[in-house]
């Protein structure tokens, strides 16, 4: 479906044209009419499917249509009419950047607040007034306590990546923010998954919402090729270095579970002459933005990240994602590999698998409802005496466990 068929005004169509967008993605084609109709929405879509524009475009359209109401306010300062809550700083920057690009030919003004940077500078920006505000819950609550911003005019509330907000423990902060909002509003909740936790959270927020699930909530991006290389744990680094050099990879995102492991891997990569940097919560916000910019511009070959830090990253032309370690939570695997294969581009996700990862890989396979066949790279074959999994003696029992878990999940 073309954007011209979705009832969007000329300024928004001009913004889309300048960005080179003509056709709506499935989530955009499904969500935009629902939001324009004033309905609450509970939506699930994977990363890279265009879900930011799916809520940004109709919000901008509705704000344009009601701009006369804003102009008639007695105060010359614009009141926040649309609030978008996101879990991380990186996602906040990404969403705000998308809003600015889409609203380029409108008179709407957007703002951004998140932690890790000067609160005074944000207070000065908020004092100028804005139509839309993108915020992380904790920093927004700080501004509300300081009186830097009022939310009593908010007519549209969006939760982006609601599942991650709950995983990061923002439930109390969110409820505190909600106490400052009008009860009469349109609420939109977007999440990669619509599990029981998300649905339970949504019941108190949404009023008779429309529900949209464009992709299976547990499916991996269809444009991502998934490979699993079996290798002994003490040879993972050697294999990673070999893959990067042999393939002449120029931009690689590598995931590890803990900050200490990330720092160790970065040190080893740099020692091997591979330009790398860590990306985790111990970095200041300014340092994280600098590292990410260097990576996007090709000054860094490898970015090694934890799951929390990397959620919300949007990197164009990212061809390779590597799971140096599988995540403890299977759903994080889907989020990780969703960093590549975005917006119709192809991508490759590689998992370095050792015998101690057996149960974690099995959980991922159950989640995806598919086997991820293992392969051996010549010169890096695992020691078959270390684990009978590679000899296949446990395969039958593993299949039974997957079938049992799949049955429980569908029941």
C-alpha cells in the first residue's frame, strides 16, 4: 500500500518522499488507519519493520489536524500533546530523529529527555514548549518532580518496546508518570512480544484496544540468515577473529552477556589489531553516542555490546551480528539478530556455540519453533570427547524436550 492511500497530509507525504519512502510496511498499513480513527492499539511487530513510523505518522497527522486548538491556548508556550515513552537512551534518540525527519515540512516541534546528560539543558529546552515529547521514564519523572514539564494536555500516549520497559523494571516509574496524565487520552502500546506480562500491563492502560500482530511475536527477522558454528569455548575468540578477517567484515555487532566479558573481548580484539569498542551501561551517555557514531561511520570495525545497551540500536548496512555467547533469555536472541536484516536488507546472524550452551540453544529453538542446525568450520572443529551432544547421542531426548515445551506454549 502506498502512503498516499493512508489519509496523510501533504507535509507528511513530502517528508516521506524526501526520505525515499513510497510504500507502507505491513505494520504501518495496519496501524495507521486504526490510530487515525482514534482507537487504542496493542501492536506487536519485530524490529526493523518500520514500527516507529507506524505510530509517528498518524500522531503527527492528528496533531496537524488539531493545531488550531493549540494556537488558541492562552499561553504562548506550546503544551505537550503527545508523549512517547521508550526504555533506553539510544531508542529515544532514534525515535526523536525519526520524528524530526517525518515532521520536517510541518510546524510541529518535538523534544527529547533521557538520562546521562545535563538535566539543566533539558529544562531549558522544555521551557520553550513542544508538541511531542520523547522520553525515558526515569528522566521524565525527574522533570515532573522539578516542575520542568506538565503533561496535563497530553492527548496521545505511546509505549514503544513496552516489553523491554517491563524487563528493565520501569513499572513503578511508568505508573508515577501516568498520574500526571489526563485519563481521557488515546493510548498506543507497541511491543516485540505480547506475552502475559505485557498484556496484563496493558489492561489498565488501554480501552477496548484494537490488536495487531504483523509477525509472530517469537519469529526471527525473515531476511536474516542464521548460522550456528559449533566450537570449543576456549576457541571462540580465535574463530571470531578468523571470521572477521577472512570475510573482510567492516561492521560487526558482537553480543556478550556481561560487561566484564564485553571489556575482555574488546581488549583481545584490539590486541589482535581489530578496531573495537565496548558498548554497555558503564559508559557515559556522551561516550556511548561517540562510540556509536564512530561505528556507523566505519571508524570502528567491531562493536561489542550487552543486551540492555544495544536495545533500540538502528544501524544501516549492518551485515553481521555475532552471538559470542547466547543470551539467558531466549527472546533476547530475536532482538539481537534483529539488528541486521532491517528495512528489507539482508543480514547474517552467527552464533558461536559450545557444549555448555546446549540448553540455551534449545530454548531459542523452542521459541522459534525450528531447528538451528550446527556446522563446523574447518580448523575449528569442537573436541568430540567433551560433549556427547556433538556425537548426537542426546539429540532424541532434546527433541522430546522441545516438543513438550512447544506443547505447553501453545496450550
